[in-house]
């Protein structure tokens, strides 16, 4: 990330609750809580502190919502930018293959939080992690990278478990992100686009729990 990470607002709301308890506890047990201060000052400080904590928490919450909305917009922009006219140059296709192979090898680091083992069960762990990946999206290139990371993991998982195979394509509009046009194919000639699914997962329009793996196994991605 090039920007400052936006931390959770939850600690501020917890602090607000604790500050709300201060005057109550001080009035009930004055000898134990701030015995040198009058209850009036304790209440004033706790109220103003609570208000400040709430404001800070709401600001952070709003910043997270704004960032998430912008990140989703960048993901959508990447999907729309993908060019339908793909290059069939052998060298470029070979490069796409290398990009995907590299992402597969680096999945232990890129997705270490989900303990990637390329099983169908790991896709549910991936689903819970996409919101964290979305936090890393600050610019268009970040969106391309995250779609690549998630899409490659989805594609390789389907290859290992559902008998699909990579069909490497490149997209001149994506340059070094040409692998985003690669698809999966089965022996019957059906195609499945793991990077489109990755974008849907990041945006939130589809979920892993909603995937019908029996249909994917038989060649339908719907």
C-alpha cells in the first residue's frame, strides 16, 4: 500500500464505553476512583473524552467505507478494461503462463493468512479474507494485482480439484497483467474465467458459498 492503513474504529467505541462507565463507578465507589477530583470534573472529562472517541471512531469507520467503495470501483474498472481481442503471440502466451505459475508458487506468501492448500475447503477461508485484500487496493495496479492473486488461486484450485486446465491468453491492454485474460477449459471445451469470479468476490457480487461446484465439475460456470 502506498497510503496509510486505516485501522479499525472498534477500539474507539470500546474506549467510549469505558469512559461512559467512569462517572458511574466514581459515584458508586468514590474512594477507589479519582478520590482527589470532584465527581463533576470526572463527569466533564469522561463526557468530553467519550464524545471525542466516538467522533474519531466514526471518522475512521467512514474512511473505511469510502476506501472500500473506491477499491471496488477500481476493481470494476479493471474488469471493464480487459480487452476481448487477445494476442496469440507464443512469447506473450508463455509470459502469461509464467506469471500464473509465479503467483501459484507465491501463494504461501500472498495468501498466507488462509493457509493456502488449494482445496475446495480453502475457498471459504479465501472468502473471509477478500475484504482484507480489498484494503490493499489504493490504485488501479493494486486492483489488477489482487484480481490476479485471487483469480490465480481460484483457477489453480479448480484445476487440481475439478479437472479444469489453464488456457493461457494475453490482453494487450493489460501489458504485464496479460494473465488476467487467461481462462480455464475442460475436455468438453467449456470455459470458465477465474479472474472474473475473483473480481466478483472482491466486489461482493458473488460468494464462494454460492458456487455450485457440481456444475463446475460438469463444465458449467453458472
